[in-house]
């Protein structure tokens, strides 16, 4: 019996390079495409990265904004149903997350979509909408990729973690299977919610041969979405505290390149006025920047999931210096695959050590390349995606067919 078609709801257009969330979506879609006919619907609450459209060979639809009058009518119809009224009351208001309304379900499902299509929703804030879409399509099974532990991030940032927990608890327990990028996060969410979770690591393209050794130009690189607050904080620490201390330790100029989309009214343009700091904004092809860098430094103080840009640096053969937050969730050993500093001064000392000792940098880069090839390459992670989706399908077949997506919670077996 052939598997049912799969509808993937993504908050951003899947791309095999560039934005980390877009890359994770692409990993999911590419692996799922080998198992079933896949259609992607982008609900652009996380924006659309600049540059060319999705480079995946699947139909991609971008949901259009719903007129206010139609949205109000759809919401009223939803609230007339007791199960949805109870679920929305359970979720409540979630500040800081762009939660897509389940009332959008009728407008985001393509007219050609068949009844009996399975549903994979990406990120917690598309969870409620995914349940509504599944209900509309009479989905045989549903899957939710949380990616990050949003509650942990909210708590670390001083946001309303209780509201995020309500959202995740309400939606994750109603899906047939749930995944996260980090095994640490997967275990934490499973423990808090009492549900089974799966680990689906982030993945990157890995060349067959490790790129050559670094050029020795004292160039530090940081790549990320520079509109995302944890990345903004890391970029500011790097430009204002870490790199100046590296220069002091080495007694020579060191250049810093900050790469990623950012707000024109944010702090990044100001960092470009600092000596030796370049803010490039969005770059379509990162390969030349990695090739010109001597070290990638990510002094993250807050975060969840796993840093896909560190995996990208591993694949490009660039040594990495980061923090415990930056390395969390990855199967790395400090001193073997990368260097880790707990404070800006320690990050600076590690960065200076890599820049001053090319043999050290090359040794770290070689070990990291072997690791990313063995554990985080697309072909490897495709197996994790397949296992996750198979678990969702298995649970869906054992669920009573009359049970609607919103009717009951799934608990750990």
C-alpha cells in the first residue's frame, strides 16, 4: 500500500542554504519527498529569505493574507465548535511567538489537495493551524517538528515562558509524533509534557573532501539571522568585547565579518562603524566567505536547538569557537571538534589561540569535518526524518479513526 501524500506547513520558504530555519525545512522536505508525494504550504510568519525561491523539486504554495472580514468569520465559525473553543482557551495569548490562527485552514489548503493527506507542521506556532488543516483533510496522521525548545528560550530571554508552555503542551500532545533538533531539548520536552519525542538533527551539505586549510589572514566570521535577538546579542559581544580583546592578545589587526539579514533600525549598522568590523547583510553564496575566514566565532548566551551555522562551518573546514550554549545539543567534544569559552574573555582567548596556531585550527577543523560527515550530512539525517514520520504514521494507524485532531491528547506509551 502506497503512503498517503504529505502536506508540509512551513513558516518560511524551504531553502538548502542561507537561513537556518529555511535549511531545516528543506532537510525535512527533501527526506519526506523520498517517501511520499509532498506539497509545501508556506505560512510566512517567519518571513521569506531574499534571493531565489525554493530550490526543492516539490510544489510550493505561499499562503496569501486573509482579508480581515473573512478571517473574523472563520474565527467565529471555529469558536462555535466546542473542541476548538476549549483548545484555543487552553492556549490563550502567547506573546513573542507569531502563532498562526487555525481559522486560516480553509485558505491555506490548496484546492487540489486530497482528503486523506497527512500533515507535517514545522514549529510550535504553526501547531494550531496544522491541527485545523489535518482536521479539514481528514489526515491519517500528523507530525510536528518543534525544532527548538521554545519554552527554554523564552525563559532564558525573560519572556512569558508560561504562555509558551501552554501553547506547546496544548498542540504537541495532540500530534501523532513530535521532533526536536537537539537530544537534550527532546528529552526536556518529553519529561515536561509526558509525551514521546524524536530527535531529528539539523543537517548540512558536506563536500566529499575537506576544504583546504585556512588562509591565515586573521579574519573572524559570524553568520546568522541578525534580526534574531540571541544572534544580535552574540554579534554585539563579538564586535565590542571579543575581537578587541583578541587584537590586544595578538598585538595585530584582526578583522570581523558579520553576515546575515538585519533590521536597518537595529544595532547592526552601528557595529559597522567600529574599526575592522564589516556588516555585510544577506549574502546568497556563503562559500567564499567561509573560504576567506580563519575562524568562525559564535559567542551565544541564549538559545535552543542546535546551531546549523556551526555545522556549516564544520562542513566548510573552518575551525569554530563558541560557548556552551552554542555547542549544546551537538555531539561535539570541546578541545577536539571546537573550542568553548564560558565568558567573552575566554572566547577571546580561544579565538586568539586558533588564529595564532594554524596547526591547532587545522586539527579542530579536521575532527569537526569527520563528525559532520558521519552525523549531520543530509543523507544521514534523512534516516532520522524517515524514522520520525514512520512513528507518526504508526501512531496514526492505531488511533481511532473517529477521533478528531483536537479531541484528545497523546501521552507517552
